[in-house]
C-alpha cells in the first residue's frame, strides 16, 4: 500500500519507536543499533519541491563538519547509492548529516523502514570512525 500522508508515516513510526521530537511535519526518534547499546537519532520530515511535489526526507546528524574534510564528503556522496551527505546547523554549528528523500508518489512503509535500517548503521559507523568511538547522536 502506498503512503500518501505524513500522518500515516507518523503512525507507522510511532508503532515501533517512541517519538522524541514531534512537530506537524517533522518527527524524531532514536534508532537502536542491533547487537549494541548505541543509538542513532533519526528525523523524518515532509518537504516539497518548487513544483509542489512532496517528499519524505529521512536524515540523521553524524559529526561536526569541522571534524571532517568537505572534499571527502563529496567523494563519499559519489559512492553512495542510498542517501547522501549534507550540511545542516545544530545550535549554530555546522554538522554533516546523512539524508535520503523518498517521493510520496510511490512511498510505502517497507521502503521507509529499509532506508532507516540502511542509513542509521551507516551513520553510526561513520560517527564511530571519526569521533573516536563516541556515540554523540
């Protein structure tokens, strides 16, 4: 079944995760890593392009941009098949984020779960490698 509203996405996520952040078109929760006590904060938001097409953005903050070379980010982006690296501010500090946009036009819950299950461990591994094993997000 295709999902066409953010309310349906929210209900799906709430069925298996406790929401830590909740706004009308933005939710956040902690994704638990398998076989570990580590967590990764995941945010889902509805966004629109210039033509009014809706997308579900899945994102997670990884590390401060100052801790990583921007050129390496661009090289990693070229290799990624699911997701991309971006920069966003958190408390006035630029951070590297892993993101993926899913069009609502063919969105289903299994695809949302697949993207989250792929991005969260990859972001956590990135964080472990470049933050000396710390679990900051």
